[in-house]
C-alpha cells in the first residue's frame, strides 16, 4: 500500500498543488488552496472485470410508482421546489450569512412536524438553546421537532438508524460536519464531500428528505467542492439584500422540476412571510412618474415580476473620466447598450456619468430588460418622464433593432393586472394578450422619438 501524500486543492478552479501557497498558480485566486487528503492508493493493479456481483438491468418502460411530494407548508417554497419535497431527495440551500436560511428551514420543519411527520433538526453551528430561542421568537416552539446540536456524521446516522427514518432531516450546515474516517478539519474539501456522500446515501436508502445548508464564498458560490452540487438533487440559492426586507429563494438545479423558479419572502419579526404578489413589493413607493424611471416585466421561471429600473445622468464640466456604476444588472451589457444608443441613435453619453439601479435590490439577468434600461437612460438624458403607467420590454441588438422575447403575453397580462394600461415592446408581441394597449417598436430610434416627443 502506497503512502498517501498531502495535496492542496483550489476551491475556485479545482487545480491541485503539492504544497500550500497564498495564490493559485492557475486561476490567480488568493487564499483558495485547502488541504485535501486523497484516498489510500494501492500500488497493486486490480482487474475490475471480474470478482464483482452481477447487476440487474431493468427496461426503460418498467412500471414505476411515482413518489408523492410532501408540502413544506409554505406555498412559495413549494413553488421553487416544483411542487414540494420528493421523498429520498437531497436538497442543498446556500446563501449569504444572516440572510435567513436557518429561519426558513425552521419554519418549514415546524410546519411539517405539526402535520404529524417525524422531523429531525441537527445544528452544527448553534447550541440547542440558541435554536430554541429562535423558535420561541418565531412562535414555533410547540412544534414536535427532534432537535440536536451535533457535528459527527457517524453519531447522527447511528442515532437515526436505531428507529424509523424521519420524514425530514435538516443539517445546518454541511461545512460543520465531520467524519472520523477522513483526515482534515470540518469544512475542508474531503470532509464536505465525504459527509455529504454519507448523508445522501442515507436519504436514498431510507426515503428520508435530507436538506443541507451550505455556506457561500465571497463570490457567492457554495463553499466546498463543486462536486457537492452534482451529488445533490436540488440546489437552491437564498438571495436578498440585508437593507431590504425581501428574500428570493431561487432553484438553480432541480431533478424533479423546472429550474429558475423563485419563491419570494419578506423578513418580519416573527420570521419569513410569503409574498404572493412580488410586483407590488418591488414597485412600492412609486407614485408620480419621474425622469429616468422605467418599469420592466421580468420573468422568473413561469412567474412574471414587475420591477423598476432607475437611471441617472450627470453631465461633467471638466475633462475627468466619466464613471459608470450599475447595481443589479450586468455592467458589460450596459456598456454595450450605451454604445448602441450613441452609434445608432446619435445620443452622447461619453461626457456624462451614468448610474443604473434596479429598485429593491433585485438582480436582473433577463435579456428582455434591454428596452426598459434604454428607456430609462434616454429619459434621464432628456430629463423627461416616460409615459405614466407604461411598461417596457424587448431585447436590443447591436444594429439597434428591438428583437422579440419569450413569453410576451405573460408579461403583458401581469402588467395589465397591476394597472399598467400601456406597454412598449417588439412589434407583434401582443398576440394573444389584448388586456393592455400595446405599441410595437422596430428600432431603438423609435424609442428615442417616443421619449423626446417627436413621434
């Protein structure tokens, strides 16, 4: 048997180094090398073509009983999951510190336990008394949850193996768990991978739903090996700004449902409250139309959400380099949009500072926001408000064309439901949705004419 050697794995790019160093030689990231003890390597070569057991194959169309989903008791949580928790699945939830991951799971666990199901909550970060204090503040202290403060995976699985498996097992968090069969401190790559593998195996063998809480790095990715996201069935991200009350639960991977579905919550004194109509939340405080403000019907999965896009243009008197600041949108896409407005529409942004903000701390990734951003920029540049009760959507090409986007009727219906009587977008996008007055735009120059009042 060959002696195992130490190695250090970069948590950003996965490269392996024989010794620790402050900066990764491959991706140039700092302080990302973590010690990883590899498995024992046997020097003798083995022939794996014999000596094993025969595998029983099944036809693809064999009759299979579909698993019955378990509701979490929170409609927004069920929506993000695709209908509820699937028995025997492993769910990974990541998010920034203090965003509300433990609060959300404690509410979910209390609701499931009150429904007559066995629920186990294991905290590796807090003492049992601290979890009870939070439960009392949230009003769920009477829920029949089995609570423990433990970090040893062997002790947890041994205890659970003495009786019937629970319906739900919450591990808070996977970075605090450790296995005595693996060298290294809790949180290292090998410990996170090994502990997650044992917990996922327990879920598959018993039908218990295992929910793992994951820490995130400063870049927003889940800490630990990337293989952790491949091992689990569902990966969810709990997002939001601490300065705002809203929280968004977003499904990044889901083997049992659609991805990009979101659930919207609002932080309150008693915990997280569901937001049935998130458009009202993101448009709150918007009264009279102002210059540089445009409303965009975004689409998250199958849910339309109306958000406000704000722009500010500041003219510079001196020859200083103008600044470009973007919050909630892609900085490179705004630079591209400014170039199209200058080249195709003759507008001058080169001597002005440009500031763009998505109201409410919302983060946009939908390319259909191009037209709304352009409308806000042109309105701020001309210092003229956009038409009242109007929504804007459409993708802008480099040639200045307004391209069609997906699910335009769904966006129009959501805008009409909230009282927006007029919508601007790609020509022909109003088919099947006559609820609001629609005005099609073919070129970005048509938008400039609308704002400047020359149409």
